[in-house]
């Protein structure tokens, strides 16, 4: 389960910020795409264990899931896909491998308690 190592890395990252501000973390906001290779439920389950003994202990991991989008060459813009197995524009059906979102695994915000 590599989600535990990811949770530990997130805690390390937010601990650095909390230490600089002499604060505790109330919540960590994360963007997560389906192509990141991370199972949301496993990451949520691992986070509490990873945060024990750190300034993030007791904090909440808030995950915003991002959709997979491609850059459609025919529609000339970002579009949702038919499915993860079929990277075709949901509007016109054109296939492409130009993925513009869906791979995210990114801490985007922290709620801190000073």
C-alpha cells in the first residue's frame, strides 16, 4: 500500500510549513486525479496514522477529485473523456492522448491554527 508513503510525504510537507509558522494544521486540502495511481480511500485511511505525533495530528485530509480531461484537437479545447479506458472527447468522439488534467496529486491549501 503505497498510499501510506504518500500520506507520510504529505505530512512531512505540511509539517515544514507548520513549523515555520509555529502553528498546528487543522486541515490539508488535496487535489487528486484518477490517473494519479492513488486510491482515495486508502490515502484517507493512512493519513491519520501518518499524522500521529506531528503538527498535523488530528487534522482532516480534504480531497477534491479532479476529472480526466483531454485537449480535443477537433473541438480545440479541454474536454471530459468518455471513460478512462477510452480517451475520446465526450462531445465529438475524437481520440487523443493529450491529457490536460486527471494526474494531480497536489496539496493546494492548508488550514492552520496559530
